[in-house]
C-alpha cells in the first residue's frame, strides 16, 4: 500500500488506462502543453503526444460534442472540463445528448466517454466558478455520475469509468487534490454504483460523498471524543444510487445526517432522505437532518464563503441533534 | 453514372416522396404522433449526396431525416414502422420520426436539437482521424443551424484539426417560419465558411445530378486533403416546417414557383431526354414504389408495439 495524493491517484488511473488501451485519449482545455490546469495530466503530452493528449479551443460544446462522436465510432475519449461550472456551456451534450443516444436509437449507439470535471467551492473563485451542482447531473437517466472522496476510490472508480460503455461524469473536488490516502499496489478496479461504509459506528449514520466525506470523517473524530460512534456511508456514485449500505446502516442506527456541499434544495440529501423515509420509515427514531450549502451564490470574501459552505461543527451539531 | 444507378436514384427519390405522402396521411389519421418534418421538395439533396459517398463514409443529419434514412438503405418498412412507433422500427419505436439511424448503414442519426449534431459530426471524424483511416463524415443541416453556436464551434475544430467532414447546408430558405434574411447576417450561407478559411461552394439542390457532381468533387477533396469542405445546397421544402405549420410566412405563389422545379420532375425529364429510360420504364418504377410503400404501411400497421418491459431496456449498456 502506497500513500499518494488524490491528484496522483487520478493521474495514475489515466496513465494506466492509456497504456492498456490505445482507444483511450484525452481532450480538453490546456490538458496538453500546459499539463492540465490542476496538473493532473502533467507529463502526459510528452509521453503520449498531441494525438492522444489533445488541446482544444475554449469551446465546451466542441469538446463534449466531439468526445461523444468519437466515442460513438469506437474510441474511448476522456473529456476534461476545466471546471464543472463550464459544463453549463455544454449542458445539451451532457444531459440531452450523451445520456439519450443509446436508448433513443434502440440500443444501436454506445457512448463510452468519461467527462472529468472539477467542482466545488472554497477557493474564493466567486459565484460562477465555485459551484457543486452534482445533483443536477444525477437527475438524468442514461448518465452515470461518480464523485470519489478518497485517492483509493478515485483511482479504482476512474479506471472502471474509462472501461465502461456508458457516458460517465466524473466529478473531482478542487480542494481535494492534495488529500493523501492509501492506495492498493498494482491493478485494481472499484465498481461504479456501489456505496461504501468508510467508517463504522453504531450511534448515527452520516451519508455523504466527495468533500463531504473529508468533513464527515473529521466530525466523526470530534464525536468520538464524546463517545459517539458515527457510521459514515460514502455514496461514491450519485447515479445509479446504491442505497443498500445506507439503509443497512440506518436500520442499525435509526438516525441520519446527510452531508453534501451543494445547495440543500432539490439536492443529494433530498433524494437520500426521501428514500430512507420511503424504504425504512419504521426505523426512523429522529427527523433526518440535511447539512448543505447556504442558499446563496457563493461569495468571494473568504469569511462569507466559508459561512456559506458546510463545516465540521455543523455536522457535529447535527449528529448530536438527531441523538437527542 | 450507369443506367442502373440512375434509375436507382430515381427510385429513391420517388420512394422518399411516396413514403412521406403516406406518412402525412397516417399522421392526419392519428397513427403517427409527435413532430414529423417532411423532406418533400428536398429529395434531390440527400439522394445526390448519399450516391456520391463510399459505403465507409458516414452520414449524420438533423430531424428531417426520412430521406437520408431511405437513401442509406434503411428499408421503407423500418422507416414506416418507426413512424408508427412499432418494435420493428429502425430505432425499435423509441426514436420516432426525428431519430432514425443505422450503424450498419453508416447513418448516424437523426438529431433533433438544431445544430446539436454538428460537434458530434466533428467527433465522428475525430474518431476516424484517431483510427488513422480516411473515412469522410457527411454532416447535413439546415440554414437555421448556421446561426447557433454549435455550428461555429464545430466548423472551427474541423478546420484546426484537419477533420474529414463535408459540411452540407441545406438552405431551404426558412428556419421554421423565419426567412434566411431575417435570421442570418449573410444570405449566402457559404460565406460563413470563409470565416473558418474553409473551401466552399454552392449548388442547385433541385437537380440531383448537380448535387451528385458537387458532392463527389467535395468528398474527393475532403478525403485527399484531410480538410473539411462546406457545400451550400439551395433547395426548398414544399410542405410546412412540420405537420402543424400554418405557413403564414410564405405565399402559395412562392411554393408553386419552386414546384415548377420539382426535383423528381427535373430528373425524370433528364432521364427521358438522355434516353436513359422510357416513360413506361419510369412509370413502372413509380408503380413498384407504390407497392413497396403499400407493403411498408401494411408491415408497420401489423407490427407489434414494443413490449412494456422494453421501457427500461437500453438506458445503460451495463
């Protein structure tokens, strides 16, 4: 087991899959000569050359549209969106084209494409560059939405995504590239669409993913000091959503706090909470609490920005609340 | 072109016309739902273009796609069954009029978002370039699509990357009900290709032989030079934009004037004048088409509905 950063884990996944399958290539803004704006593809251009590491114009429709077309004729493109906020420029392709093509033509077309997108707030980038709109994308059948919270999951899930024949949006969090974690040696895959218990506990269930996992693990450490054992279920994939480990945990603890970085309204927590009420109503011992971003466009000022984002003490307080 | 090929083109054009005329009747009878956009008047465009391609060349088009579907060899049965939403339709009843495709026939759809398929066309060509073959992608779209952002992003990458795309703008004078000069900064749409330093030309789209010749030349250029090419085809649709079009934006005299240049009439005259075929031989083709379309309607009407469990089929591959 090696301890590596999230950035290294993602880079390794990309490189291993490019070495394994010549149909895999990367396209996007500044992925090549620049080395990737988050340095994920640093060194790739020199290793693989301009055909496999394709710099594009700043034109998101062209990037995702072209990736779809190339995927339809048998290649395995990985399109990088410099930030998920630019996904809105290519929304038609991400939600209205890629997820429909297999179904709408009676199964004739396949779109084995991965879109890597960097999301999340906390870097003082202002309202248009800081969003966590993951739930929007998870709304659409036909698209798979993956968002890892550890280097191990990032690597294993990304490799599975690249090998998948379905279009996949792979969301990375901008503040997590330096997060370190143990990663198995050698080749491994993690299946898409499987939630995972990242920390075992018996008192309350925290359901989260991505940045929320980092916050929830810290919150669990705090709670442990007070003798409270929180169990953390990491969704890892938002669509298809695997509720099994969530329900299993909830049936044991009877209490849940749902943590996400996006806005609360119509969010991931709304979905997970509804499903718990629908499928495990008899086990509910306390109202479920959602921790999420305040309902404002994210401000530039650091204090205001942090006030809008979910924080560790919010989670600690919520867990104590459901245990009252 | 040999006699057989010429007569085959005539057959294809008449087939498109008659499939659509029958389709319109079935639509009015309530047997076809949704939107249906007829190609009637524009048959020479797709017929000439598809005749000029090699089988390995790809074609992708917009929602006015019945003509291309039939030209690429999707059967009248499969087209009609798709219109009726049947399990035997080319898209198994899940696509409808606007979404016909066949990987086997190298027909890549049938796309209903105006301009949306243009970056995808660049992607098909990018995939071929990546595979190091010299297939050409023929991408057809209307004049209306040239005013939307997708168009410009798609043309730009095709030029900077040297993608083998033949861009074919079917200028049928109206984007829905808005005339070209009310929607586009330039009337001569091919001028837009100049902005991308792309070779371009214009051709009369009512004459299938002219379209064929222009397309052959353009495809040859695209293949040999590994460069995109922009072909503007001047044409006209005789029917409304879709089935529910009140046609307040044009006068009947204008439609009549274009109908004097009917693409099937022009080609028929050409075949007779060149003594390629007798009137009797052409009438026989018309009668053959009639049988074919009758059979297609029969096939579609007697075909089963998709099974209810197919609702959940093909959302994902895995």
